[in-house]
């Protein structure tokens, strides 16, 4: 019987034998009990623009990168205020813990929560002067939102949050993003004022 030269498989070994390819319409299937193993030194790549699907839900590759790699990297950063005032600052995209150390003469400061992907978790802390010379009775940071909304600990949108620290008292707010561009306060410590968006 002559070979059927019209047959074209959508999954094939590339010429040269270095790669297996699933062309358009082709699928690499792992059946029940099977697995894909990626060992130390190997690399699994999700290119920009690629779409993933988890439990029937679609997730763009860029969103996966932000949620898992960039925004969820639990690095921390210390911001030390200057002599008389706290500079305006935005929450960096790649931090899980952000600590603001107030200076001994600081009075007011402004901090902005920005757009976020669902699932991100952040601890924001305001502490007294780290070198032990804090003389101000109270330092206040106004935490506002840009490109997002803040849900208060009792529900409802917040206009802003005031974090207050002194020589004897530090404070902390624990945020989680339940959905894209919404920060929710799930815990707090110290002197925190939640100002509702009336």
C-alpha cells in the first residue's frame, strides 16, 4: 500500500530532532496519572502574550508573571525619611513588605497605593526614627490610592488611611488584593485611622 502523503500530523519532532512541536490545533496531553517533570537547571518559559488556563479560567501570561513573579516577590524595602518631611512615595510593584522609618522632625507624608493584580499581599509599616532620636510626638502618613480602590477593614471604600507613629508606637497595615485594582485591609496594628469615601 502506498504511503498517504496527504497526512500531516499537528504534533511532530522538528527536523534535526531537537524539539517536539505542537502546531496550530495540536496538543500535548498528559493523561490521568501522568506528569511533566522539570528538574534543577531546566527552564519553563511562558512568553508575553501567551494565555494559560487554570481550572477552566483563562489567565494571560503577562498577568501570571505580575502575580507570581513580580508582584508576589516577598522582598522588603526600607524608606528612610529625610530631616523635616517625608517625600511622596508610591508602593513599588515588586515588594511584599515596605517599611517607612520616620525622621526625628518629620510631620506629614504622602504614600500611594497603586494598581494591582488579584492575589498580591503587602505589609505596610510606619516606624519611629531608626537611629533612636525620635522627638516628634506624632508622625502621620496619608495613604491614598491611584488607579485602584481601598476597601476598609469593615467594608466600604476608603478615601484614604492615616498611619500614625511616635517614639513609643509603630503601626502596620496588612493589605490583600481580592480582585484586580482593589486593595482590602485585612489586619492592622497601632494607631490607624480609616477615612471613608463619603
